[in-house]
């Protein structure tokens, strides 16, 4: 009876009435005719089956189980072309944020050791060298322990974990093959949270000899001289930490760097990486990868003027984008529709076109592909389905950080987006270059330490976007994301007292507008 | 048949692990509080976990080793500098702690009282 009541309750969200009228009607019909009766017959084995044990799927599964639902999670990793595979937890834990951040930290430590000599530490920075095998092992050990803790948590929270690829047999039935044999699971609700995987360029040798971010963090040999194809955040981060660890790194850019981000900031990040010795090949497209007798990879490419180039590399890493893993699910058996070129799923409040099938995470059309977004959406969805909640996911003003050697953190609108949405006459952009105190002693380059605030011009100047390039950008931008969600204005920001000496305080000191044409460079060290 | 070993204190543990050459099977190490003269451990959580761990151990592969390490008296364990806490190989935070040696599988404190978790530790194949 309790479940029955909950079932009714979850169809009473005000949110379901706001958005898509057609969908709303389908949904309500189903309430009356289909789900309502089926639940009473108690004909499903599970209240919720989750396809994909990554950030979003696991968060939803654990929350649903805690609310009393019977839940199963299916997770399966198809090995990469060179055979890399991993455990439960999804992209972030295994081949994404976590190993990336650790390798980024490894690279930053190399810089710190060099700085340390200036701070009086008696060492020989010129002789330091990173041991790839040790770093890889440390990173992989951490991942393995996270995999274990995840399995313990699922078991402890009574979520059934099935190591198999789940596919739809019909709208309420999932089939899978595990080591123990074939299984069929029926569920009242199904959550698609299968995420995505990197794509390879459609050129000879790409799949045979190339690797992706799925392989780099567990690569059994030193990456050596590496060509990264693609200049999105994944490509830049990989090139950045590889260079920091001592490897020659080149980024091949098709059109623009960090397409999804503020282009002025992207330009500064590019220059900052070039200053550190990362090579960039602009307006170039790869044409082939061949393996030479000595094991090295011979890469040919052309630029936009059709000039041909070639070079040899030890590693070619494709970071040209990711594909949602929806094709594998036999969605046609459930009637779930895909949209766009990326095989994505369009949702309204995580609900697909099939009312009892939901989706979160990187499979979603036009939503930020970020772990905390998936986690939050998954949790809120579970609370709406199995608890009393009506709280909806807010996909706006999500802060993020690109962990390039000089980090770039941002939240809200880019300058371009603000100009487009509000018009140049209604936007004020504050900006400043700044000098981190700790950079003076080791004489580190400060020329790329820059921040800007995009605000409305009138009245209190509501802040629309914050952008920061510098050390610890992620740590800095997080708190400001909360401020933006509290309707931060320029007058509040300017009246906030800073912490001295930090780099975060620069946001409170910012006072030069682009419109004024004044020099955004600091006047002296302590001005 | 799982081979069982009983170790008392850090010195013996350290010496045993140094000489322990295991070529086959998994090695499980179970850290708990030493027994009082009455024959039972001074650590109440260890007493609760003991039957659960012993029962689940039956599921371990027969070529496994099960090493029970009594960390010492309450006084020894509560010392912040207790070598079981500081040794990077153990870094214990709580007792009981059950570890598949050299692997990520580890259960701490109350987790050792949950049969479903302890069984998973002894049978996990990932």
C-alpha cells in the first residue's frame, strides 16, 4: 500500500504540467490505464532498473534504494580497441575527472619542485624526472580502491549490481548477459545513464594505432612524444599534464580551441600552454596514422590551405568528442527517441518521450556533461519518483573548471553568450590581470593570470558570468557559483571584503570595465 | 582448507609479513583487539564482527591464507603513534579492519559486522 500511495504521489508533480503538453497528456493517460493497474498487480521485479553504473546512475540507484525502492544497476565496460577496461563507477572515476585530476596534480608538483628551489629548498630541480610507471600505478591503485568502495556501498544499500550490458527487450524489460548467464529484468521505471565514450577520427590507422582518454591513464608504456587531436577541454588537459610530466605534447586544432567556452579565455589558455612549450597546430585535420618499423607513429595532416605535413610521434591521442552509448541499448524496443548527431536523448525533467523511462548524465541532449550535474539530476529524480519531492534539476549556472596547467574556472554566461542574449549596450564586462603573490619569488610568468566578470549594465549590475584563469581556479569558482545562484550583483561583489593575499580576492577588487578602455594590468605589486 | 595464522602485536606482524612468501591464493589480514585474560577481545566491535568474519571465511578459496592480527591492548591501540596506525602498509584507522592484502578490498569497523559485505570481500573477483 505504501508503494501504491507513493506511485500516485509521484505523478502529481506540478513540473509535469509545465512543459510539454503532448507529453503531459501521454503521461496522464498512462497513469490511469497502465502504471496504476500494473503496480497493483505487482508484476515487476524491480521498481527501478538503472542502465549504467556511473556517477548519475549510481546516485539515482542509491537514493532510490534508500527511499525503499527495489533497485538494480547494470554496468558493463566494452574494452577499448587496445584492450583497456575498468571497473564499476563510470567515466569520472575510471577514465575521467579522477585520474585526470591526479595526473594534473602530478604535473603541478613538478612545477612546484622547480619553484621550491627559489624558496630555499636545497634540491636540484634540473635533475627531477617523473616516473610514468609509478604515477600510473598510484593513479590506478586509487581507482581500484574507489571501485571497491563503490561496490561495498551498493551492497550495503541493497542495490543489486549486475556486471552486464543491459538492452531493452520491451519498454519494461531489460535483458543482459553476465558471467553467470542470461538474465531478464522487469522494472516499473528504467533510468538510462550509460554515458559516452570517445570518438576516433575517420582516418586510416586511427583505431588501430590511436588511443583516447580511455587509455591514457592506464597506458602500460611512457606516452613519449604525443599528438593530441582535438582542442576541447579533454584534449587540452591531456596535453597539459603530459607536457608537465616531461613529454613533448602537440595539440591539433580543427577550428577553435575550447569551443564551448568564452573565446577570450580560451585564447589566454592557449597562449599559456604555448608558453609552457605545448605545440599547437591550428586549422589542421589529420589524414592518416601509420606504424613505422621502429614502432613510432607516422602522422600526416593537412591545414586549411590544403598544405600537407607529417611527423612521427610515440602516441596519438584522439580527443575529438564523445558519443553517447545509446545505440547499444536497442532503444527501438522501448520507443525511446534519439536526437541529433551525437545519439543523444532529449528529456523534460529527465523524462524521455516514453513516460516511465528516464535519462541522466552525458546521454542528455544539450545538457552539461559533468559528473556533479549527473549526480544531482539522478538524486533529485529518485526523490521525485520514490519520495515526496517535487524539486527539479537546475541545469543553469553550473560552474566548471578546465584543469589545464593554468586552470580556467567559470560559471554562468560567456561574454559572447551575454552579448548575444542581452546586446552589447546592456552588458558591462569588468576585467583585470593580476599577480599571484606566490609567483613573485620563483619569478613565474604572470602574463596569463586574468579574470573577468560579465554583468548587466543597468542598476545593481546583476552578474551573469564569472571567468578566472589562474592557480586553483576550481576551488575559487565554486563559491562564486553559489553567489551567482543567490543573484550576485557587481555592487555586492565590490562591497565584499577580500582575503589578502589570495588570488580569489581579485574578484572583489575588480573595477576596470572593458568599455572604459583603461589598462587592466595591475599598476604595481600591491596596488 | 584456508590456512590460518595467529599474530600478536606489531613486531611479530612486521616480522611475519617480511618472511611470508605466498605464491598462490589470496591473503586476508584481519586486525582486531587482543584478548583479555578472560579469553575475549577488549574491543566490543571486534567481538561483534568475529562470528560474521569466521562464517564468511568459509566462502574463501581453499588456497587462501587468513592472518588474524591482534593489535595489542586497548592502551597500545589508543596510542596515536601505534605502529599499526603509522605504518604506510597498514595505516589502520579503526579495528576491526579486514583487508585482502595487496588489493583494494578492505572493510572497516561496522562494515565487518555485515555478512553481505564480508562475504563480498572473501569472494570478490574484480
